[in-house]
C-alpha cells in the first residue's frame, strides 16, 4: 500500500517528534553521511567533463526522486510511520514559520558565524556533527533570507512559470536552456539576484549556509525542499497528461551532450533504475 507524504505545516507534535527521532537515528548509524557523500560526488556542473545526473541535466528530477526514496527507506527502517514531509516555500515564507521551529528543524544561524543553535539539529546537542563537508565546519549553518543581501523565496507566480511549460526539457539539456519545465523548476538563470536563482535554486540561496554547497544534504531541510520539488513534478505530470521525460533517446556522437546526459531508458547512476521507471511512483507514495 502506498504511503503518504504530508505538508510539513500539517504535522502533529507526535509526527514531528517521530520524524526528528528517525533522522537522528539514521545519522547515529552513519547512514546519513553516506547520503551527503553521494550528493557531493554527483554534483557535476556544465563546466565539468563526463556524465551529469544530479544537477544541470534532465535527470535532476528523477535523480532526486530516487535519492528521496533511499532516505525515506532508511527512516522507515527506524520507524515505519515516518515519511518525508514537504515544505511549500510559496506559502511558508518567513524565517519563523514552519519548518523553522524548535520542535522540528530549529531556526536561523547566529549572526557571527551562521551556526544553528536551536532545535534538535544544533551542534550543541551532540547529535548532528557535520562529518562530510566541503569546508572544515562541524556545525550546521543557515542564513535565512540572506540578511546582508536579502533574497525572497519564490512565489506562486514564479512556480507557475515552470508548471505551465508543457515540455519537460530541451536541447542542450543543461543549465543554459530557457525553455522546458525541468530548468524552469531547477532554476538556473542569468543576471543577478532573483533573476539568476529561480525556484529550486533560489530556495537553496534563501536558506543559505551549508545549503548553498554540494554538501547541502547536511541540512535536513534539503529533504523537505526536494519533497516539494518532487510534488511539483507530480503536479506538472497531471497537468500535461502524456508529457514524458526527455530526452527519449541519447544524444548522438556529434552532439556536445553525447554521453553527458541520461536518456529516458538509460540507467541513472548510481542506481540500477531509469528515469522512465521513476516517472510513476504512485504505487510507492502519494501526496496529501
């Protein structure tokens, strides 16, 4: 039977407590740091050589869908009642709203060094030491809203601009495309400020701290953010019935993206699964 992912703002006190407890146990077991290492390894940009899977590519959405499923399975091995809630950043838009509460993710980082000092994931608890990072920091950091250079979370209108695009992705299948649902949602743009960071990307920038790096998985909000991104893909599929993941076939040898992106029926590293198989997960989970 399919389980349900809920809006984080609707969680009961018991559901919050069980989610936090399961996250801390996955961290204690050492499994959580494996997720961080995987994301760092597969964060390959346009300027790098080789295959891109997690970002700046059509597989951005299925890659993170499988990544979420793996984390969720780890949580459910601890507590079968737990699922990953989603954070609707078009609605819960302040630094004091859900999920930034003491009983869930804790709040903003302190001004001096952006260190998070509240909530169950604060360094002082001894339960959330950062072990896999691209810097030497051992504590979780945040800069909600980016006080020194303010940035706003995406609006419903910003998100609608992505959801309205009827085509999944377009050539050259990277961060430079200005059409297609995938990059309109992933959010690579040009210019400065909000124009440069849209939707998914702008949320990472708004949270700040460790969320702006390849080690962003160290902040538990990563999963709530990507659960909402995954819900957006689900909504896009329902709106554009019959629209499929693209490219359907691999770019040919003469194409600059040859062997750089994953086609619909090719395996999606590091898993033995294809984007096409991840288009319909209704038998596994649904959204409330």
